């Protein structure tokens, strides 16, 4: 039975709709923060166990591949392996950041929960649901691309390429990522089967971490967009009744709502700016190197490897685009608020009230944005710059390596 002490009696189902499957993914990784009372000892032990298993699977895949890269790789092989290796480092970093940022993520989630509890009418609820609907679609798109990329990487060697015979007539069973374990023979049974299973499990963990990180950013930023729509609605209602008591009440609501949104975005940016920076950085790197690999394999007419690199390239591009698109939506919505603030009829108010309203207008014109590591603003302009940079690095690679 839903709790009716809050204005929005549907807040529980609304929150489930907004969060989608992100809590399930992060719970499986042991990093979903508790919003209510402190976690029980049993729950904390389970989270520690999940975190330990996740780290173990990640390093069980990274270490053998790193050894191959150092001791066995040729120049061409090292170029091809560089992006998966760098991506693995980014995955470890993102996972660690999510673990260390649980308190800040909890604060963000409490902001979201309180806003949904205190929706006062259906119009405001519909505005928030509209923004949440866009967020759900973006999370679903991100997850589908991450999963398709992981499946292509893990299954192509097994289903399509199978076994190859080298120049010495030795049959070699391929792995998703080349591995080397010194004296252990990777091709021997059961070493090969264990390594393949570990790399497959690592793929699931890495896709979950990536989806969880981008899912949190989408949820929080689209929630802020919904709150900005409500702020615009409060501003549009401001001029309807300019009686003294109504003006004071409406002005207080506008100021309180505006400050709350800015505080929320400040917490979100501080909690997840490193995640955004890592995603933008690795996405740019993957776009540069994978495009080079596509051109190289195209010359060798290696169709299945081309498909794999193309899927990887598209996943990185879509991921970077979604980050920038979400940030751009926030910027556009903030600009609409700024334009709406100019329409407030401050000239019909007493001087003291007019001065207070001018402060609201000034605050409304202060940009709202999410950054990647406090270096880049997430916007479509940034996405365009990243695409240009990736093509520049592609040309540099072709000139340097050939």
C-alpha cells in the first residue's frame, strides 16, 4: 500500500519507473547505496563479496592480456590490443570511483526521491515523467549497445573464427583477448576453457559497470531537466496574481526551487565528473584506434574482424554522444529558464520586490551544466570537437604506423 502522507501518492512506482534496471545492475556489483536505514552486516558482507568477485574477474582478464601485450605482441597486435587494455583500466577506475562515491550518489538519490514525493499536482508530475521517459530510452539504448559490443567480442572467436592453423600446422583456439601465462599453455584443456569463461564473465562485469555509470548520469541530469520545466511553470504562473501575499509566496517558491536545482547539480557534477571524463577519454581513444584498425583489416579483407571493430567503434561513439546529448539537454533547458525569467513582469511590482525579482533573473542566467572532469562541458559542441579530434588522431596513426 502506498504511503499517502506525501503530496504524490504514486511516488514509489514513479521512482521505480525512473530508475529502471539501474539499481538491479549496481546491486549486482555491490555498489547501490542504501537510502533508508544503515545496511545490515549481512548486506554489507554480500556487497563486499560482490565487489571482490567483480575485481577478481576484471584482473583475471587484464593480467594475462597485459602479459601477452608486453612479452608476445607485435607492433600491429599491440595497436589492436591497446584500446581493450586501456578500456579495462578505465573500467577498474570507474568501478573504484563508483564505490568511493556511494555517499555522494546517495545524496543525489535522496534529492530525486524527495522531489518525487513532493510533486504537488499532475502537471508537474507529467513534466517529470516526460523527462524520465527520455532518460529511460537513453539508458536502454546505452545498455543495448554495450551488450551487443560485449557479445560480439566474446562470441565471434568461438562461433565464427573457431580454430586456426598456423604456419607450423599447429591448431590454435582463439580467445576474445590474447593471453599469456608464462609456463602455462593457454591452448591446453582446461586452461583455455577457464580463460575463455573468465574473459566472458569479465565482459558482463564491464558492461554492467559502464551501464551503471552512464545510467546514473542520465537519471540525475534528466531529473534536473524535469525540475527546470517545473521552474519554468512556476515562473509562468508568477504574473497571474500580483497581490502582496501571493507575490511573496510565489517568489519564495521560485527562489527555493532554483537553489535546490543548483545544489543538486553541484552534487551530481562532483560525484560523477570523473566517470564522465573517463568515458569521454576512452571513447575518443577507441574511436581513433578502432577506425585505424577498421581501415587496416579492410585492406586485409578480414570481414568478421571488421564487424567486431565496427561494433566497438559504434558503441564508443554512441556512448560519448549520449553523455554529450544529456549534458546538452540540461544546457538547453537552462537557457529556456533564462528566457522565461526575462518575461517576469518585474515592472508591475514595488521597488523592493522588483529588486528581489532581478536577483532571480540574474541567477536564472547563470549557466547550468555538467562537466567531464571539470575540463569539458558536456554538450553537442563538445561531441563535434571529439569527432574532429578522433579523425585527426586517425590520420596521425596512419602516417606513423602505415
